[in-house]
C-alpha cells in the first residue's frame, strides 16, 4: 500500500507541461512588410556583391552594344580573377575623368593588360608589337596611339566604336580598383539576348581562308 502511494505520489509530483496558447495569425500587412524588407535586403546585397543591371547610354560600344541595351554585370568573379583582354568592363571614372566632372560609370573593352605595350597604327592595335584582329569593332581606328606601357594593376580600355569613343587613348589607364565588374549577358532587347565577350585573336592564330 505504501509503495502504491509512493508510486502515485511520484507520478503526481512530475511538473505538468504548460498549455501553449494558440498562435494568432499575423497581420497580413506586417507579413507583407517583412517580405518586402527581406527582399530589399537580399536585392541590395546581391547588387553590391554579386551582380547588377546596367543600361547603355551611348554608341561608344557599337556594334557590340547598342543604346538602351540592358546588361547583367558580374561583380563577383573579379574578386578571384583578373580582367582579361576582350572583357567588357564597367568602371568608375578615373581621377582624370573625375577632374573633368564625369560621375557616371563607363563601359569599355579591356585591350591592354598590366605590363604590356600597346600601340595603335595603321588602323590596327598592336600588343607587344603583335597585331590583334578584332572581329567586334565598328571600323579600324583612324588615329595613332603609343606605344605606351600599361602600368601595374591598371588596364587600357577602348570602345568598340573606335573612332567615336572617349576611352584610354584620350585619358589614360583604368586602375584595377575602379573596375566594378564584367558585362556578361544582354537581357534586353529580347531579340538580341545572350552572352557577351567575343575574344580578340592574334593574326597568327587565324587560319588561312
């Protein structure tokens, strides 16, 4: 009898779990605000660190890019790699351009890499005295430039519309830290959607026709 009482006593002495109140549905306006806030935070994070959209305001990159083209700019890959010749890059104005009151980002193609000597003559670009064939330009450059040595951690950039582009042959080189990212995809207009960046090739690499 005593043992039975002990047993009952032991069971009754265990704490009774509290009754959980029923959860009230959250105000739909509050839920919407939370969703919008989270989406905004993610969008800002993606735009700052990963990718962003840009549009083309001028014809300096014709025929590759037309006015009002919309592009996706990859901002992540250059954290692990360096710009390569042929990359189409977006960059903040250099100090020289800032001194001329330019504030908006530029878009051009990387032509000269750090440590290379670049020259433009006879409507052709030479890298270390070797000509490159550029399949993407509007027409051959009708100006003379260089030879100029590209400084360390800087890049020479030119527009594909060579004779109508305000680029490195006017104002100099782009420091690495000024480069925002690489244009990788055109998403507008729909009829010209697709990947960018056809690479320049050396004349010696082109097969005889």
